[in-house]
C-alpha cells in the first residue's frame, strides 16, 4: 500500500542554518504531496503542497519539489529561526478507489537553538 | 477558505466512560475525516465521514468503539466509547477542499 518515509529526528540546528528534512513515498497512482507543521500544543497546519511532478511548493521560506523520478518531496529552508521549532509531517493523498485519505509519515521534530 | 472548530480542546475522562468530540465547519464540505495521534506518534486515520452515508472505517477501528455521525455538510461528531488509558491521544478532525486538507485544533484526551 501507499506509504511515506521521513528521516528520523530530532533534528537540532543553530539559528540561520540550512534545513533539509528528507521525505520519500510509495504510491501506485499519482499522489498529491504535502508538508504539515505542528507547533507545540497545537493542531496541524498546512505548510505547502505539490500536486504533480516537478511542482515546487513554497511557503514561509520553506520549499519542497515533487520529484517523481526519485519519489521524493524533501523539505528545505535556507535559514531557520527559533520559531521554526516544531514537528514536520510529510503526507500524500493518492485519491484512488474514491479514497481521499491522507497518509502521513512518522514526523520529524526540529529544534532550532538561538 | 473554510474554518473548522473542534471541541472540546482537552478533557480528562474516567475509564469506562464515553466522550463525544464535535467538529463544525463554517461552510459545506463533502468529505470529513477523523484522525488519532497517539503520544509522540504520527496521525492515523480512523474513518472517513460523508454526509448521508455510514462512515468508512480503517483497519483496526470499529464503529462500536468510535461511532461517527455526519448529520449535515457542516458538522460531524466522533465518540470514543468505553474508554481505557490506551485511548489517551489527540483526536483531530479534518476536511477536504480545493485539493487541500484543513485540520481542527485537536482534542487532547487523557483517560485515567
């Protein structure tokens, strides 16, 4: 079945460092891909999304490119801030068999130190 | 985009009791979803709730334990029945619109 694999955390960075969180997926169709962020004690917020190959999603300085050839959707940010400390979830929606469910990766905790 | 309100935000319940969680959307949405997030874990889909039909449950989740109602296109409830400490989790509702998924703020449930 469909699945999402994320790099394990926690990822600890200093402020202004470059961030990469790896995400790869397995799907039989042509999924849409998402990154969600969960700040401490809060619900999930959509960070960015991409719906087809080579699409680049971007928001708040974060970017991710839908790479069909490598089945990846890695999250990047050029300069992280302390306020970026959160858990990041990669997810896919394959929409096959009339199912629109979202399948999540395990989540990666990011801690940014001043 | 539509806004979703979920309540209660948190509760502490005695084992053996039931809790009903409500989600209200400020516009009509076709598909709503209920997820569970166990402590330190990712999100797992419990069921998909469509108006006018029974909810579709994922493997490992049953209607007797997690009954769901979807009386109209703006509202849904999830009940966690006969609770045990293992049910302590965050429960989140979600809906689909314009190709994206919006989540409620979650209900943090502790069963003692």
